[in-house]
C-alpha cells in the first residue's frame, strides 16, 4: 500500500476545483501576515513554551453510553489517528505546528483526509498564504492559496480550524499584524542601532595630526609605523611599555568612543510589550517559573487551546449521529508535571480515594506505568452514605 502524502491529496482534489468556479464569494478572507515574525528571537521565545506544552497533551477517544457503559479508545482506527495523524509526524508534532500557526496568525488549519466510507484516516496541517471563505448551496468552503501558486478548496467540515482574537470576521480570527507590527519595528530599529554602535565604537581610537603636508603614501606609512610601535599588545622583543612618544612631526590624540547604544530602558519596555501581547513573561520564556506561576500560565494560555482542540476534533471527526451515541475526543493535559515534589506526593490521597489511578500519578512523576496500575482503588474505610454492607 503506497503512502499518501499531502501533495497527493491536493492532486486528487485538483480535479474537482473546476466545480467551484461559479461559487459566490461571501466576502470573508484571511491573509496570513508575511512579515516573517517567526524570524524574531523575541517572538519565537514567546511561542515556544506554549507550543511545547500543547504538544504534550494526549488525545483520547471517549465513548460514554447508557448507565456505566464507558470506554476509552474503543475504535482502533481512531486511536491510531490520534497517535499518528499522518505519515510525516506524530500527534505531538501536529499539535505543536498548529499552535505555532495559531500564535503567528490567530488561525490554524489542518485537513482531515477520509476514506471512501467517510471515516477519517489522516490529518495534515495546512500552511497557506491566505484563505477565502466561500458559500455554495448554503455550505461553507475554504479556498487556500499556497506560496507555490497552487489553489485548493475544501469543505469546512473537513478542516480543523483553531482561532483566537475572534472578533471582526465571521469565520477567521483577527490578523495580529496590525497590533504587533509597530512593536516589531521598534525592536528591529533598536537591534540595528545596537549593532551600528558596537561597530562604530571601535573603528577609530587615535587621530594623528601632522604639522606638514605629506603625500598619501607617506601618511599611510607614518600611520602604520605608529600602529606597529604603540598599538600592538606586545612589542617585537616581547615587552610592553604602556607609553607612547611622538616627535614634532605630528600630534597623537586619542578619540574617546561615544555612547551610541540605544536607550536600554526603552528596549526592555518594548520586549515587555511583546511578552504581554503573547500573554507570557520572562520567567515562562526562560523556564524560571515556580509551581504557581506555571499554573497561572497554564490556565490562561494552554487550557483554552486544549478545550478548542477537543471541540474541533469532536465535531469534525464524528458525525452528529456518532456524537449522539456518546463519542467525543478529549485532550488530557496535566499542569502538575511542573509541580513541586511535595505537591506530587500529596496526590497519594487522590489514589486511595479513586480520583486518580496509580499509573496516572506515576506519569506525573515521570515514572513508567506498571501492570494493573490503570485500575482505580478505594480505601476500605470509605463508602457511600446510607450503605452499610460489609
């Protein structure tokens, strides 16, 4: 069986592109920002912690039926899809890539590839330059424009679409370039000024003023002799005097380097504004956070993406009928991984009360699961109120 790649999927869909030529445009378009934000070290450092944290969440297929009928990953095809969404990446890589796209453009897209029976068998991230929202017979379609000039159109029901700053447009999240571009210009100008200052501060250190007119070659020769005698670290005999002597032919004047370095306080304020834009801070970026600081960041930034992923995967991978039978996708994420050891040891009380299984606690403590550890246990001195059987 030949491996199906993303380009193969586009080629298969290219034959149906002609059927969308007469589609009336709804007026919704999203254009990706091409200012190469990801080339900035500040932007990349803000995005990286969030992308890596979202990449560590684990997707599971849950089916909750009548009564106590509750199953985890009941369908092998769905379990494999959540572990390996396509032949080129694992679920961790897919989630990290979608998070990076979401942070840069406030929109992230992934194509759901289905078999002849309509079951999803692959999820591929889409990296387009801009996207149009189209309408055909009341059905929403997305038309993607790629950097190589290719144009492809897919049903919205086959697209995993993540959004943030969802305000001005009916379909897409607002583009962040309008708010972020002025900050990036300040950072770029400051960095360029710093490089310029460093280069120019060490170009000229001494100025020789000759008392007579000399030919250019004589000026060059006298200057080279001065440099060789007095500006070398060691003389030819290995001795340094720390002093220089000149005759009446010229005066040697030292040029003091001027402070061309831009205002450091202004630069720091701009960086803090970039951190605020991405809802992060220096401790998160440099991994110096404590337990409470990570919990705050997790609840503000990671948890909303986790819930959005679960909602999109559920409604796009399952039909309404399948959801009616209790099928859904959940993404489990634990912010206790960064908890202190005392907090982790306190989870023991969660195990003997049936809140967590032993293997769940072992996972938080970075220990391998053990056989039988998925079974929930309960202390013998606890029971439901009103029941007194032995």
